[in-house]
């Protein structure tokens, strides 16, 4: 999304705030402390005298905002400018400097550096984050990423591609990791690090490695070889 489209979709702070609320709580706002489903929107004056919109839990009385415990927590910068910075950083394949952000969005260098730093931190996947858990099914598969290499056989062509191991919760999060090979030595550490032991079902294809890594009582064969194909150079971008 370019800055023109962004400005059109979020013409003011109210539109940006409403989008954040709907994205964070697609089924309705819930209390951050007790998870109660009845929260009332109230308005109050902040320290600077500016009107702040907060939610009040009908059960425990907690006051919280749409930005509480998020990337935008405790900031006075408008959400429209946060969204603009995020759009610039996502679109910039080679990265973007704080100086460029300063010029495009209209910030001081100090603020631009601070915002870029927080966005980069938020984009990093926590090392401790694991997939799966009770009643969650996880699918695992691997594919070869890279363009075709002319003049060589299929096996030689694959040797020039990058192997990407994909783990996905059904209807949830995903994790992608490059591995050197499809052997137990290279795949097992990734699965051990990212899969919760309480996951009841893990679906894979017939690759022997998975039979050696995943406990038999949790392992289900369900991904056919036809589901896996090498990605073209365009798709891998």
C-alpha cells in the first residue's frame, strides 16, 4: 500500500483507531485483565488536557486503550503517522533510513529513529514463540525455493535451491525457516524449538524424517506430494 492509498483509507485519526480496534478484537473488545466481553468506551482527559478514548471493563473496572500493550503503547504520535511509517518500511525492500522516514512523514529525526526502532522490534519473531498447543493442529511441510537452472538435471537443479521448512497452525500462525537439508539432523532442531509438546496432531507428507521426529500417536499423514512444488523466483520474492 502506497502513501496515497494509505491516506485515502485512513483520512483521520478516528478511521485509524477504528481499524486498530477491529483488527485487535475482530469479535468485540475484551478486557485485557479478566477477558470479560463487556467493555464500555469512555472519554477522559489525559495529562496534556487532550481527550483520550478508553475502554472500561464492566466486570473488573480496568481502564485500557486500543493501543495498550501494543507497538503504539504510550505514544503521543498519531496512528496515521505510525501507519505511514509501517507502510514505508514494509514497501522498502532494501530498507529505509530514519532520515527518509523523517522527510516522507514529517517527523523530527529523533522521533523517526524511535518509531523505526520500535517497528523493527515488533517485526521480529520472538524466539520463545511456539506454535500449536492443546486442540490446535499443526501442518509441517518443506519446499524448494528458487528459479529453474537450465542445462542440469532435476536433482542438480534442486541442489541450487533453498529449502524452506514451513509450520502452520490451522487457522492461525505460521513459521518459515530455511534448512540445509531435509534430514533429521537439520529439521528436528527447528521442530523441537517451535512446536509445543502439547500439540495433539501434526500433519505432514510421507517424508521419512517426520516419522523419526514426530511421536507416532500425534503424527498424521495428510499432505500429498502434489501439494509441494518448487516456487518460481517471482513467487519467492
